């Protein structure tokens, strides 16, 4: 019973750190110094007010000093990271593969929230992510280095070509360079088959949500829907259900 509990607690604590990354990386601030402080009144947050999820509930979502509401993003990211940690622990146990995939999913969480807020995917996550993904293949029995390398190449290359074609056809930028680097990172961590699946699932989810938003808000709605969250979702589905989806698809074709 200890393993799952430790994985949840560690996940929540890392989630708290991911929140720091999410608020500071887009501003180019250090993620280490200074310690956590209220973005409104600047008061340092005490360790007992910084317990993932629980503090948010005890403080009823407000800063202890100035009572400014704290964004719901904080407990949400902590809870999602804790859940991701538990799910990966259940799948991979206390192993190097768990560490590899957890760092991958943690990066996706940061990328998703930053992309939703700012429509950017920071290079400081995707570029080192590509390198870590390639290196991790050395210790991850579920992925060969060749597959990882091919994944990074295909991920980066495919989106690069699609982005270029789109720009050439419609004379405007459809996909950011950030998406290209993100998909290269996804390929490095999950291999080339997952890249294909991620593009299919991500585009499908993106189209459904995109059409939904146009129906709800009208065609002139001025919000560029970022693609990063959909690529991240596609990557998560590939990680957890990739084999099953592939089997199902191959079964459809032969049966
Ligand atoms: Zn405050």
C-alpha cells in the first residue's frame, strides 16, 4: 500500500513545482529563486500554506495575507500530476520507466497550461525534452534508441512539412514552430508509431473542439486555439492506449 501513496504524494509535490514553472517560465524568471510568493501582495507563502491541494481547500482558495483568490489552476495541476504519477506507478512500478514517463507527462502538463494561457510552447521544455527522450531510450526497456530517434525525426519532420504547406497554401502561419519541437519531443519519448497516432488523435480532438467553439462563439471568435494541448492529449492516449488502439486498427483491417 506504501508505493501508491508515495507516488501520489510525490506527484502532488512535483505538481506544486510544475505550477511554479507554469507561472514563471513564460516570463523568463528563475524557477528556483525566490521561493513561492503571492502574485498579488508578494508575501512569501509559508510551508504550511503550500501543501498541494490541501492548503487550497483550507485557505478556501484565497491568499492568507491579502485574501486575493488563488487561481484554480494550482490545485488542478497538483491533482492531475498526482493522478498521473499514480497511474504510471500502477503501470510501471518503481522503475526507471516510471521516472522516464513521469518526467515526460509532467512536461506535457506544463506545456498544455502555458500554451492555453500564452499560445507558446517554451523551447526550454521541448528542446531539452528531445534530448532527454533520446537518452532515456538507453534505460527504458519499452523503447529502442532507433525507434526514439526515428520518432523525433518523424515528429519534427512531419509537422515541419505540414506547417510549411499550410503557410504556402493559405499565406498565413497555421502551426507554430513550438508544435514542431513538441512533436519531436513526443516522438523521442514514445517512438515513431506514437507520432502517427498522436497526430491523428490530436487533429481529431482539435477539430471537434474547434468546430464546437466556432458553433458556440461564432466564426469571428478572436482566440487562436493552441495545438499543443491536443498534441499532449494525443500523446497521453498513445502512451496508455497506443498498443490497444493499434491492435484494434489492425484487427479492423484483417477482420
Ligand atoms: Zn496575497
